[in-house]
């Protein structure tokens, strides 16, 4: 399991995400996230999203996602315009992951 992963968007730009360890606190900040499953050395991106408060993300993920206990990687990104642009670039390549509350 890598503490840091770089995910490329459809544009080819790579975005750096840090692992949010299970049980650790997360700052209540806005940003982007990726839910990931590992298959040996291969990373499966379940989906990406953005949130106004990443600290609440684990409880807001759909049950079907929580049930597979994904690794969650986050990228702090408070500026809404930048966060939205990065989110759209990542979604275009990896797919959107819906949560209960809007970002």
C-alpha cells in the first residue's frame, strides 16, 4: 500500500493524493478524493469525488463502497474553481463516485 499515489486525469495531468489511514482523523477541509482497492500491486480506482468537508467522507460513502473497505486517498484543495476543474478531469478518466451529500 502506497502512502502517496499520483492519478492522471483525462488531460494527462497527474494529481497527487495521500492515503487517509483508517482510524486517523482528517482535517475538515475541502478537497478531492479517490476510493481505491488493491489487487496485489495493481490499483483499482473505484471512483473519484470531491467534498466540502473531507473529514466526514467515510460516513458519507455509499454502503456498497464502505462494505469493500476501500483505501481512501485525499487531495486538499480549498479553492472551489481549482477543485472542480481537477474533479472533472479525474472523473473523465476514472468515473464519479456518488456520496449522500453534495460537494
